[in-house]
C-alpha cells in the first residue's frame, strides 16, 4: 500500500467512526422524549420537551464554537482557545438564566429547573471548544470519541433519571450532573502528548460569525416545518412533519463529509471543496433516487401506514434536504474562508420563504413543499455567489515577510 493509499484508508476509517458517533448521538437523543412519554404526566412531558428545545437552541452556539475553533486551529496549530470557549458558555448560561422571569408564564416551566438548565447548557456549549480543537487538528478518531462523550453526558443522566422514575426535576438534575462531567473528560481527551505551540488566540468575531451561520442553517432548514404548522390544518401539518423526516435525513446523512473537509477548507484547499461537494451531491442523488423508487415505504417508516399514500412526494422532500446539505458545505467553506456574513444568503432565503408562503401561494401541503425546495435551491445559489466573492485563505496563514508559520506535525486520525 502506497503512503497516499494508507492516508486515504486512515481518513476513511476516521470518517466512519465520526459518522457512527453522530448516528449514536441522534439515537440517544431520541430516547429522551420516548421515555418521557412513558414516565411523565402530560404536563411534565410538555415541560421536558420545552426544556429539550431550549437546550437545543442554547447548544447551537456550541456547534458554532466548534466550527470557529476548528477553522482557527487548522490555520494556527496549537493556538489557545480556552478563553473564548468559556466566555461563549457563560454568555449562553446567562441567557438561559434570563428566562427565569418569563419561564413560569410564557414557557410554563418550573422555575427550579432553570438554574440546572443553565449549567447544563454551559457544559454543552463549552464542549465545542475541545471538539473544535480535535477537528482542526485532524484528530478524527478522538473527535469521534469526544462526540460519544458529549452524547453520553448530554443525554445519559436524563435517560437514567427517567428510567429510575425520578420525575421531571430529578431527571434534569441527573442530566446536569452528567453534563458537568463533559468538560473535564474532553479536556483530558484533547491533551496532546507533544504539548501545544504558541499561536494567535481566536477572536470573539470569529465565534459570532460561525454561530450566526450555524443558527441560520438551523432556522432555514426548519422554517417550512414551522410554517406548515402555522398555515395548514392539523392533519396536513402532521403529514408535512412526516415528510420533513426525509428532509432531515438527507441533510444529516453526509454531514461527516463537511466535518472531515473543514480543516483543509480552512487552509484554502479548493480540491477538498470540490471533493466535498461531489460526495454530498452523490449522497443526495442516491437518496432522491431511492425515495423515487420507495417513496411509500419511506413515508410508512417515518410516520406509519396512514401516510404511505404520500409516497409520491418523497423525492421532493429528499431533494430539499439534499440541496440544504450542499448549502451547509458551501456555508462552512465560506466561514473557513473568512467571509464576514456567510449567514446572509440563508436569512434572505428564509425571509423569502416566509413572505411567499404567507401571502403569495395557497396554504396547501404541496405549495409549501415546493416553496421549501425552491428556497433550498435559492439558498444554495446565493451561498455559492457569496463564497465566490470571498477571498480564500492561502494554504496556511502568512506571517510577517510572507513566510508561513511552522505547522506542528499532524497526528494520525
């Protein structure tokens, strides 16, 4: 086996581990509402789902932090990231605490759950710092293990509390206790045997840019589901929700490609961008083709036999997800290239979707479905234009006199 073939084999193995870690994380997350429905009263179940939603929203900056740190570490090996990581976590925790005055009325949450939720959110967010370091340093096997640690700490306590009948507050306290174990575990995992080189620290602007892009990606990909809930009758909105399961599957199935490619994109590798786009496009094409052939089965698996008759719409939902998966690659490439407003195309596309569905098209299942597909295509087009106008970084950042800083040896994935 040649060195090039050996490297491809190692990266392929690492990618498989990262993909499996992501799959396991999603599976564990699914257990929380399933167990809650069996262990809690209707009121407490609603509170648990609301708390999970607040934690998910609060965790978005953690993913943005991971992207920003990965890009910075890829360009500046060994650069310090701790200060901005803790600052981001503290800001998110403070935002959750600020919900306390309105939690009782607006969200109908027990006030006693807010402080643990703030600590829980901070632990999840700051994890992005260490995951970003592992991603930027291309230590992908450890990144997969870090993702597993994050999932175990994030959901393990909640699942255990629900299984043991601890109730809503007890389960949240158990979830918080295990979440607080995440930072020390990831800090130990991320330690490099060779130590770290000095480098320029990451700035708050880099983190804010990545966080805004991450939030925009989340909002635009969920906007049609929320609009369907708002504009359609209950039965139609439920059917639409089943269709979006296919959309989300097409979005997240090739996510590992972006994770593996991001460090090289940060160092200006156009070849990596071409390969990433080709792989994600191939994944999307395969899923659209499969949904065309087995649409009824896809709807049956996603929602049950009552929805099998909607199988003819499966390719459209899969196409929407495939287009958004490409959008995510391009937006991450724009963040890696240092674009100032990589989220702008997504917010524009989202605003256009809201205006179109609200005032310009009939409030029907198919109209919203096609508008969502058109929005994904528009977001991709605008993102490509934005990325083309952004000056890509060189292979590595240039120091004084045009010399590239010395890069620390990259360990095996």
